[in-house]
């Protein structure tokens, strides 16, 4: 994906220049960003307390719960996430507000000057610019999401976070992280720092074993679900909780990880009331998000929902929610990114859907061909081609729920068409 997509303003030409400095979009390494941060005077050493979040599924939601809890306590929170859905600026939130274009452009230009034309990836430049901004704007917490993996991710330059979190690990980005859950877990566990508590939720046994071993080796207290904490519909370790702001049974795991990590850090502002208010008001776009804009009107009398899940673990999580939606027909609309395991994502969803429409939106980055989605569905999907055609073909005499899913890049296109922009 061209990282200047969704930028505009003064920031766009800077990022477009930086694309020429490295032949690869992804090249996991810490050497380049450590060099440019040193040239900038080490902003990574002047940050607010950091919650560092890795994992395959649920990173963004865990970040959203942590942010909401801190803001419910009246705290100022920085957030760094990726990828963006519509606007590049969604990646950097300064003390509660999305970064302004002039501030972003100034930081990118400063990093560009410090880099002096040396090879560097755009994600590394963006991370350096974000850390520079975070070091200059006062805040009480920085929620820092890993971009890819953890051990060699550009965010892994923070020497001692307040706490770490590792969300559910699944098969994704195997060309960079390895072809087994144990190998992937080792890369994710690379964010664990000596003596720094790390919270994790439900994990496959082989993934949890790796996380446990790395935590023990580094003397990092491990707070694993079912051992140090538990969360149910009723509450977290005896603390009653209201319904979560993010729907889906899988979100309990993400909320629990955020609570466990924050409690392990234990800042003075973390109260039970803040936890309760925060988990109730947490929001995060394209995570089982109900839409109400232009596309939602076109889908009536059906409800229109959107989720960016795209790997086997996400498919299983969505399937649990679809089971809760058994009171009405479910119509799936699926568009995926090339190279993703469509069959593994679709397998748990197929038995729960009345119809499955395969699409590839014109603006969807590296969209998987419709024919490949149909093949991955075992021939069950039909070739809608576009979301508009899929919605037009819905039966109007059987109102149900339409779930558009399969890709965060598709989710961005859907949000633009719906007129629902992340804020």
C-alpha cells in the first residue's frame, strides 16, 4: 500500500519522497530507526508512560479499551495505531485528538532531515515522527500499537514501557513472522522487557508456552487469562462491568487484557469507576461497527455491519457473534486482500450465512480476485463484484443483518462510501 494514501496536505509529498529511500514497504529491523532516533536526540526516551500492545487479532480494540479507561479517569492519552482506514492521520492521536496536518508534516520533515537520505522504510519514518510528537506534547499515557510482529517492529525501541500486552495470536503475515504459532508468538513476545509486566488473554497452548518462556527469561510478571485474571459477562476479577462498548464475545478478552495491563502498572488515577466507564464507552471503527450512513440506507430493511477481520482467528471470533445473531438471517459480503488465507477466514463463517457475496471494490488496495474468494468458499459465494451490487441483490422480504468483512482496506472503502469517517 502506498503510505501516502489518505494523506493530502503538506504531509503527502514528504511521504512520497520517502518511498524512494527503501525498495521494500516492510523490512523488519531496528537498526534504521535507532539511527534516526539518535539523530533526533532520542525522543523515545522522553515519552509518557507507555502501554505497548502486540498480537495478531484485537490489538486495536485493546488499545481502544485502554485509551477509553484512561480518558474516563480524566487523563490525556496519546495513541499510535496502524493501518489507517480512511485518513493517514488516524494513526497518531495526540492527547485525545487526531494529529493536525501541519504538525504531522513538520515532524515528517524533521525526520527526513535527520535521516539525510539513508535507507529507511516509510513505517519507520512515521513511527519516528510519531515518537517525536509524543515526546513534545504532554500526556499521561501513550498507547503504542505494534505495526507487525514485535521483536523487530519499529515501535520496539521503548526500553522500559509501563506495561505490555499481547492479544490473541493467529496465522497472519507468515512470510515475515514464521509458519507456526510458536514462531509467530516468539516474534510477538519480543516486546517483553525485563521486569515489565505483560498481560495476555486466550492463547493457543503453543503460543502461550512461548510467551511464558520469554517472560520467565526476562523476569517479566505474566498476567495470563485464567491464571492472574478472568473476565465474564458479569465482570473482571470480581469487579462488575457494564456491557462493553465494542460488541462481540471476543471483545471481553481484549477488554480484560487492557484492564490487566493497566492494573499491573497501577497508576494512581486507575479507579474501578474509570474502568467501568471506560469499557462501556470504548469505540473502534470497523470492529463489528454498525453503519448508519448512505450505504446503511441502501441496505434497508437490513442492518449493515462492518468488520475488518481477515485471518482464521478473526473468522472464529466473528462466528461467535454470528451465533448470537441467530434471530435473523445473516448475509455475508466478503472482500479480501491478496495473499490472505481466505479459506481459513471463511471456514467458521460459512455454516452461519444465508448468502455470501464476493466483492472487490475498485479502490480496494490489492483486492483479492472475486474468483479466488468463490473458490475459498467452496463455491458457495456468488460473484457480486461490488458492494453496491451485493446490497441491491439482498432479499427485501427477509430482513436480516449484512456483515461486510475480510479486509481493513475494504473497510476503509466502505466507510468512505457510507460517509462515516473515523474521528
